[in-house]
C-alpha cells in the first residue's frame, strides 16, 4: 500500500462521481472506451484521509514528493 500511495509517478486517471452514478458510469465507460474503471474509495464528511483495509481504518499522512516545494541546491 505504501508504494501505491507514495511510490512516484502516477499514470492512472482518478476521478469522483456522484453516488447515484456508481453502477451506471463503469458500464458507460466500458461501452465507449473498452476500458474498465474500478471504485477505489469514497468521499465522506470527515477530516483527513483514511484507508479502510479489511475493516481496519488507518489515517494516511502525506509522504509523497511535493513538486511545488522550493528546495535549496
């Protein structure tokens, strides 16, 4: 999980959709593009970012590379 969250370059498109489109949208995208999409999470009214893995909830802290931070040489 650490590698997926902080391992570098990202080449997958991630987006959000309304809950009522959760079943319809994957089918529409499959029909139009031949590509599958997968639900990887949901947005809830709660502070922070959390990972629910097999019922165990862990808070995710920022660990990735920040491209916009000024660094001295």
